[in-house]
């Protein structure tokens, strides 16, 4: 989809440009693609991060609080990596295409995680 | 060698599946399969089965396959329901053993939600969304076929459990510790988790596909506020799927790890947290109930406008309320486990947020009523379901609000009152909506109408049967009858009400028989739809001939207003009359591919191997998946050109080409 370059478009403009192409935007553009080195590195990186967390948990090398903090950090880092490498964060038609869904994702993810923590806190409060 | 054989027999056919009724079904299945094979060979249809169906990426054919699967599953789930009602009809009955009863209600719930309602909804998405937005297919046709085959193979895996190895028996919610290996050692729950993981993968992909389709593939001029309401509901449902299925996937995968690899996420021992499963499941579960009903809100909006011959009342408000429901439905999930004891703060918050949802829902109800107000209403079968839906759903919603009153829910929870509530919304909303849609869009999908007189019979049987079945259950709940009990003693005053409920279930069973008869009869003798617009419709799918040609639109239409087709007709235009030969160009269409089918089969093999921990088989399936993905990734030859002449000929033969 690099044909659109980096010009920032509003949602409306991007929509108008792409519309009425039938299925055309599905046509592969392999000629323009280089060897997917970034993606492969991202894939291996994700695996390494996962196994690092697994190793830390299985071997009890850290006290619980530190362990939690570290696997949380690894998870956030991996989420960022995947967003950047696989979700085409940088190959945008325009900022608007990326930001609105991204805000939504953060809103919902934080809501789910935050409220889940709130709900599950009862374990410490109730015997 | 004999020890190997006895191991096989013991694992695949443990005593729990060696029941007389199941053995009878086994025999029937074997004969059925032989019959199908003989039929296909005799009539020489293997080739066309492969070319036209198994490898297709056409959204219209995928819709038909979803529909067939959904109706089959409706049958299976319905038989389970009748078995449940038979067992409960009398106190102390021994229609089946307790262990089998557990398997039957688990199967009933899981099949109805994941393998009946979901594919039925996807059948509607596939059948009409591309047509409504003026597109030639969905955004990712190959992914769409993959979604279908993942769903179908997940459903197949779930359905073999009762003849091979034994069914899951921990309820459709599969709470630990019921699912824990220590308490539930058979393969049943492995089947459940794997089947749902595989089908869920397909569902997530469907969500992505239709989100992109509705955002990106609309005909020029069709702005968001000019989309038909059904397209809005598709978009919102897809967004709900996208965010709701990951928590389910995580919860299922963690449960599976507990069972297969000895982890202890949700176990009672080793610091596991069973309550976390409940939290994750309903984090998915509540949005899921809206995934099940919002598409039908869309259907009703189309049906009510068409048969009242009026534009939908309060369209912008309808959009706002559907979006409000989407957001609110993420903030109510604790109402499914108030009794877990999370404390007054948490419970009060989620009780209130639950009641809030009733407001946008009420807005929609009023808008449907105002649409009918002063309209010239045609009492078709589809419209009857619409009229039945409104009071049924309102009562279901009202009992939902009662359940959301936390102190009261401590009484109602897991009683037959809850059972009556959710059947009230799921049958009154989802099933009535699905049937309404079936009658409404059948001519578009198959080229003939369903017989209306038979349809009305089926409708009245369903409607009456529904109320006879579930009204008594509210009172049973208030009298203390809890859900998922296998039998009850005489003298609790439950007997009469249960008998009435069982009679109602039989009436609904009769309704299903009439429905099937209606379908079969109409396929043969039904009135052909020659115009493509039998209901004097409002949206673009009715501008096309029925059934719709492969390429959908010979020329992509330009949209100027809401209810685009109605507006065109008002101006005396049509897609057909204005099409000149030089307007038709070659179009690019996706090409058929066996990959989606093969990847589904590979997942089935992998799931089956994992269910029994037969790792070599699981690995073979896994390798199949990887090979399919690799092959698909390097398959550049994925589309073909449909020549303009072919399109011209087709359109001319339909009398839709000028000159
Ligand atoms: C005004 C709208 C609604 C309200 C206030 C509401 C409220 C509730 C509450 C509080 C419960 C939990 C009861 C308990 O476990 O004790 C519940 C259960 C349930 N509701 Fe609703 N609900 C509403 C609409 C719906 C809709 C639209 C559907 C589906 C189409 C639905 C499907 C279900 C299901 C399946 C369950 C039971 C799940 C189970 O435990 O197996 N509800 N509802
Ligand atoms: Cu809920």
C-alpha cells in the first residue's frame, strides 16, 4: 500500500481515494516489496520475549513482586513490537486511520484490565 | 497388538458412549455417510461439490453453507432440548442417567450459541452485506472461506464427541473446577476447548473481515450515515467480535493448558485462580450476547421499514443507540457473577451499568414502533416475527433488569428464572430475528419465496410454543428450582409447571418440522422471484436479480441517499434499465482455492489428536496448517478476470441490458 506515500490524509480523503476500486486494493504488490527482514526479526523477537517470560516464571529466579513487574514489562514491550512490525503502524494512509482505532484499543484494553483487577481484588478483602 | 486394539476401543468408545441410543445413532450415521457417498458417485457430483462448494470463495455460496450448517445444528440443539424437557417432565424420572443429562445440557447450550446462532448470523452477513453496500465481495474473500471452514471443522470436532470419547459435561460456560483434570478426566472437555478455539479463530477472522468490508468497500457516495441499518449492525457486531473473542481465546487456552500440560492457572491446587476464568469468560460472554442480538436489531430495522413502506424512523438515533449499546456492553460483565462476592462497590457499579443498557434498547424499540405508525403494514411472515419480537424482547429485557438488582439476583441467580430470562431474549430476539431474516432474504438467496401460509403456521407454533415453554420457568425459578438439575422429588409443587413447559417444547418441535417442510416444499414449488424485488424493497440488494450473479453488480452503483434503491425507484431509475453495453468492463474476481478447506481439515486433525493427547496425529495436523499457510502466502495467482462479454451475456439473458 506504499503507493499512497506519507501524505497525511483525513479519513474522508483516504476513503474517497480508495473507494470504488472493487477488489483492486487486494491485488498483491510483490514487486514493490523487499525481503521481509523486519517482520522476521519481529517474529523472532516476539518468540524470545515469550520464552524469556516463561523461563523467568518456571525457574523462580526472582521474588514475586519483581517477577510480576518484569513479565508485565515484557508483555507491554511485545505488544508495542507487534503493533509496530505486524500491524503496519508506520505504513499509514494518514494518521487518522491509525489513531482512532488505537485510542479505542487503549480505552477498551485498559478498561478490561483495570476493571478486572478491581473485581479480582476481593480475594484479599474477603476471607 | 490386541492390547493396542483394546486401548483404542476403550479410549474411543468408553462406557459413557456405549449407550443404546448412541449406538443406534452410530449405525444411522454410518448408513447416512454411505448413502451420501453412493448418491454423489451415482449422480457424478463429486466434481461439482469440489468446484462449486468446497473451494469456493464467493460470499453468496459461503452464506448458503453457513445456513445449512446452522439449520443442522438447530436440529441437533433442538433434539437435545427435547431430551432435557423429557427428563424434567416428571419428578424422579429416569429417562437418562445423570451423567448423560450433564452432557446433553452442555451440548445444547454450546451448540445453540456457538454453532447455531453464530453461523446463522454469519450466513446473513455473507448473503447480504456485500450486496447492500454495492460491492463485489467481502474485503478478504479467501479469509472468508477460511473462517467458514474453521467454523465448520470446529463444529464437526464438537459434534463427534458424543460418539467418540464422550461429550463435554461442564455446561456451556465450562467453569473450573468442573473442567479440572482431577474431577473430569475424560476427553469431553478437551473437545469443548479445542472445538471452540478452532471455531473462535474463524469467528475472529470474520469480525475483521466484515469490519474492513463495511468500512472500506462501500459504493461511492454511501457515507456512514447513508448505510442501511443492517450494515451498521454488521459493523458494530464485528467490532464487538474483535474485542470480545480474545478474552475467550485466552480463557479457553489456559484451561486447555491446565488439562493437557499440567499448568495451574485455574486449578484449586498450586495457587490457581478459578474465579479468574469466570471473569475472563464473561468479559467475553456479555459482549457475546450482544453479538447475538445486534445483527437482528439490524434485520428488524430493514424488515419493519420494508413492510411498513416507510423509511426507518429516527435513523440517527438508531445509530447512536447501537453505538451506545456497543460501548455499554463492555462494562456490565460482572452481572453474571454477582454472587461471587466481589463486594458492594463492584456489584453496585455493574448493577447500574447493566440497567443503563435498557435505555438505548428502549430507544430502538420506540423507533421500530414509530416506523410502523401510520405505515401501510403488510403482514408477511417476516413481519409477524418482527411483531412478535417487540413484546417478547421487552419482557426479556425487563426480567434482565430485575436480575441486575443485585440483592434480588442472589435469589434469582442460576435458577429457572435466569433460564427463562435469557431464552426470552435469545429466542425472542435472536431466533425470531433469524427466522424473520430467513423469510425476508430467502428470495434473494435462492430465487424463490418461502410459502407464506406454511410460514404463518410455523410462526404461530413457534410463538405459542415459546410462551408455553418459558412462562412456567419464571415461576419454577421463583419456587426455587435451580438450573442444571437432573431430577427433582415430588412434592415441591414443580411438577405441573414442568409438564406445561415440556408441552411447549413439543409445540416448538412441531414448529421446526413445519419450518423444514416449508423450506423443502418451497425449494420445489415455491413462487419464483422473477423481478429480484419481491417485497418492493429499499436497499441495494433488491436492485439485483435473484439469485444474484457471481459478480453481483455489472456496474458499481453510485449512492446519493439512504434507502438508495427506494430513491432510485422513486426517480424512475433502475440498475437494469440504465445499463448500456459500453458501461460493462472486465472485473477482477477472487479465484477459488482449496487452501481454506484444507486448513480446516488440518485443524480438525490437530484438534482430534490433541483431544486424546495423541501427539503424532496432532503434529501431522499442525504441519498441515503450516504447509497451507506457506502455500497460501506464496500463491500469487489468486484472482482472475471476468470478461466484460461474459457479464454482458449474463445481464442480457436476464433482460437487464439496454439495446
Ligand atoms: C436490558 C437488557 C438485559 C439485561 C438488563 C440483562 C441482564 C442479565 C443479568 C443480570 C444476567 C445474569 C443473571 C444471573 O446469572 O443471575 C443475565 C444473564 C443472561 N443474559 Fe441477559 N440481560 C439483558 C439482555 C440480554 C440479551 C439481549 C441477551 C442475548 C441475546 C441476554 C442473554 C443472557 C444470557 C445467555 C444469560 C445467562 C448466561 C448463563 O449464565 O448461562 N441478555 N442477563
Ligand atoms: Cu450479560
